[in-house]
C-alpha cells in the first residue's frame, strides 16, 4: 500500500454524484409509471370482458376495435370513388327475411331498385355514426328508386332491435340476419355496406364506416343507370 501514490489532484465530484442520483430516481419513477399504466389497462380489459354478454359479441367487438385501431394508425388516403364496372358485377346473394312487422322482405323482389344493404348491430359504434346518413338517403332518394335495407346481427334479435329502431326513427326496413348470409357478403365485422344495382348485382362493397359524400355520389350514379327489362 505504501507503494501506491495517492496523488494530490483527485477531488470528490459532488455535482456528478447528485446528477447520477437524480437520473436513477427519474428512471425508477418512469418504470413505476409504466407498470401502473399496464396494470390499469389490464384491469380495464378484464372489466370489459365481464361486461360482455357472450363470446360471440366479444369476438365482434374485438374485431371492430382492432380494425378501428389499425385504420387510425394508417396514413390517411383519399376516399375511393367509383363503382365496379357493370361487366364485372356479380349477382348479390338473395335473402328472404322478415321485417319488424313480420312481413317478408326478399331482395329479388327489389329488382329494378337500387338497394343499399347494411349489416349492423345495436352495439356497433360505427353503425351509430352512419345509420342517420342512411335515413337521410332513404328520405331523399326513395322517390327515385332507392331502398335501404338494414340487416341486424344482434344476438338477441328483436328484443334489442325493435326499441332501437323506434328510438332512432329509422325510416327503412330492418330485418334480422344470420351468420350464413353474412359470410355470403364477406362480413368480417360491423358495419358492412353493399350497394346493389337495378339488375340485382353488387356494384360496391365497403367494410367499416362509409364515407358519406362518396356513398351518396355512388347512389346517384346507380340511380342514373338504366334498368333492362327481360324484353330489352
């Protein structure tokens, strides 16, 4: 030890020590904050799980939320406009379902009309946004040949749907759908909107909330298209 030269230049750096101590305290607070945030998120998720009525509804809502989050992360892009060329359109899957009054509604019987088919549910937040637009479209274009048809995918059927459509003053027919029909239209999550031309062919399909102005223009374009009778 006597061979070691302690030197005379070294001095304790008090400021550096205090700075290091502050950094450790800040880092510890940041980690604690992240842990608290994660715990709160997990608690909220568990509460949501307990509040849901069934696994099927859980799947629908999780898919809808996932799509919404994914769309919010994507860069915004101009809304797609235009319809499928008539030569590429295929016949819309037919259905025969009862409306709220018990009357049969068959898609094939609406040939000659432009039909907006909307898959929705009372619990679907996106549906709450666009359904008032469909009410407007029905009111404005019914005299020109538009028919809006809402297909509810609620698990409890009319129990939830009838009070809802009465409260919202829906002015177009609502029917109850099923998984089989949803698959035929490519339903993956609510809402889904298909535009059917006067020949009964699918001219446009939109997954998620529609863009109001673009959809209105597509409806106008379809209303202007002619209808070919069997003798034409």
